[in-house]
C-alpha cells in the first residue's frame, strides 16, 4: 500500500459479500462491481458530511393498510414476497411497511424505476418521513456523492432510490421494497448489467432484511417464483382476496366499433370516469376513401395503396409517398374518420363539453345566488317598512274589526227575522196545497171506480155475444161433418154388400157346377153298371 486516497470506507464485510455475489452472478470483475456500487468520488464533499441524525418523529400513523396483505408477517426476513397492491393502495401500503420497519429499529430502502417522473409512492414516502428520508435519485455528481456519504453516516432511516441505490450503504437494513419490478429501468445498462430485483433479493438474503416486490403486473421471473411458492421455497404471495381486487380494479370494457369507433356507451362511460385509457386499433385521423376531384375511389398514385390521413397530411400507408389520386393526381379526399387522432379529438370535445357545461352551471348558480340575495334584500326592506306601519295598521284593523262585527250582527238579526217570516209563509202554503191535493185525490178515486164498473159491464156483454157465435159455428161444423161421415158409411156399406153378393154368386155357381159334374159322373156310373 503506497497511499491512502480517502478515509471513506466504500464497503463493509457484509456489503463485500453482496458485491462478490454480483461479480459471480454477472461474470464481472469485482473491481468493476465495487466501482459501480457507489457514485464517483468528489473529494471536497468528504470534509463536509453531516452525520447527525434527526430526531425520529413520534406518533405512529393510523394507517393499517398492510394488514390486508398479511401485516407484519410479510416483513419477516425468511422469504421474499410478491405483493400485489390494489390500485389505490400502492403508495399507502409501502408507507405502512416502512413505518413498521422503522418501528422495529430497522432502516428501509425503497427502489423506484425512474427519477423523472418520480412515482407517487416515492413522493409520499419523502413527504411522510421528511428529514429522515433521503431521495437518492438523479442530481449532480456532488449532490449524489454527498447523499451517499450521509446515508453511510446513518443520517437517514429511509432511502428512496433508483437503480444504483440498490447498493446504498444503509446500516441496520430491515426492508428492501421494489416498486414495479417488471419496469425495464430496473435493469442496469452497463457492465455488470445487473437487475435490481436479483441484487435486492441476494442482498436481503445476505444481510437478513425483508424483501418485498410490489407490483400489480409482476415480471415473468416473479410470477414464476410466486407460482412455485407451494414448494415452500422461493417466493410468498401477498394479495387481497380476488373479490376485493375486482372491486378496486378499473372497469375494462371492449366495445364493437360503431361510427368512427365512438359509441354512445363510450361517451357515457367517459363522462362518468375520473380517468380513462382508450385503446384504438388504428392510428391517425382516418382513411381517404374517395377523390374529391374526380370522384374515383382513392388510391395512391405511386403504388395504388391505401391513403391514410394523420396530422392533417394524406400519406400512402404502403409506400409513405404523399397522397395523390392515382387517376387525376388530386390531393383532396373524402375521409372516413376513425383512429387515435380522431378519437382523441372527440374525447377532447367531450371533455370541453363537460367543462362548458360545468361552467354554465356555475354561472347559473352564481346568477341564482345573486337573485336570491336580491330577493332577501327586498324582503328585509319590506319587513322594515311593515314594522314602521304596524302601529297604524293595528289601530285601523281594530276599528275595522269593531265595525265589521257590528255590521255582521245587524245583518244576522235581519236575516234571522226574514227567515222566520218566510218559514211561516211556507208552512201555510204547504197546508193549502196538501188540502187541495186531498180533495182532488178523492174525486179521482170515485171516477176510477165508476169507469171500472162500466167497462166491466160492457165487456161482459161482448163476451156473451162472442160465446154464442162460437157455439153456433161449432154446431154447424159438427152437423156438416156428421152428414159427410154418414154418406161415406152408406157408400162403403153398399160396396161391401155388392162385393159379398158377387162372391156368394161365384161360390154358388162353382158349387152348382161341381154338383152337376158329380151328378153326371154318378149317372154315367149307374148307366155302366146297368149295362
Ligand atoms: Zn382523382
Ligand atoms: Zn403508395
């Protein structure tokens, strides 16, 4: 050893183990790894380094976000953890984990992928831990080296750092927290090309710290390690139940393209959403469909390809030459709109419309407020005026009331007497009417009786007459019928007699003939006997 260049010690025994691991893992000379493990030296800073640590702030935060992911258990150093925060938990869960680590007298190293823009988690940590936290991100060489020295001197309990910070010389390291481990910025671009995740896992293992990889979408390496966690080795998974994840996740919807990729549904969703991401499959503002000069379908004059419109220019999608009509060379086209540019324009219109609407509503509210105030003012004024006139009014009102009462009483008396007169007259009239009606009724009854008797008599006479005539007619028809029957009977009788006579005559003739025959045959027999 010829010369000591600096009194600063760039690594201790445990950090050397980490650096050796990196050297082995990435096949890099140890000297290179050591050189990369700290910012370039700025000798001037070494004399001015502040070492006093600020007093830790008391009063633990009430946040218990980590409970949802397994609480203190995930901060035990035994196995690394893949933690999948709900979208709104990403920063709070990290703050909670760091708080708990500090409460256990450890320090915490939080690694974020980018310094610009600094993530919400990083900002939240720096805000929460204020003097106790160091932002080891970017800055000039002097500032970086100073921060590094202060970290080493134990000024900070929390270090928020980008990639090189994975080697930050924090004493009593209790937690390494990696945000979004799948981010490409976690990979070092110079030799030894290390990955923050691998170094962090190795360092946590070697230094006995907990290691948490917090990401909504993990890297392939983490996903595989978490999936094989059943074997009991590699990586634990800490995430809320799937139902909670679903509830906290943004709404993802795919919609069939309607006119220019916009739909009423999409419009409604955009108006309701606090923030939204739109994925559109086509770039630019639209596609040229027809030539405005000659009316032919639009096609590239150079290659016949489709002409697209983006940023106000028509360009062939195939050969990138300026869009000119293949037939007439025209450059004005009828455009079928649709694509990212058009949709962005539409979304802006939508937003402007929303803003205009809110502005209009605000103006309306303002005017309403003014009018209300005006009304209130007038009402107050009138109340005052009324108060002034009240006494006068009271007297007048009293006078009016007495007068009204007197008039009313007179009117009621007059009306009552009138009413009595009218009632008496009515009673008398009713009596007369009822008398007259009685007499009339009696008279009518008598007349009805008389007319009834007359009618009965008349009807009896009429009935007798009818009866007599009917009997006569009946008799006549009976006689007629009887004589007809008699004639028929005698005719039938004569016919029967004649038939019987003829029959008898025929029978007698036959018997006579037989007798004659018998006689003659007897005669012949007798004759023969005699002879
Ligand atoms: Zn044309
Ligand atoms: Zn072309």
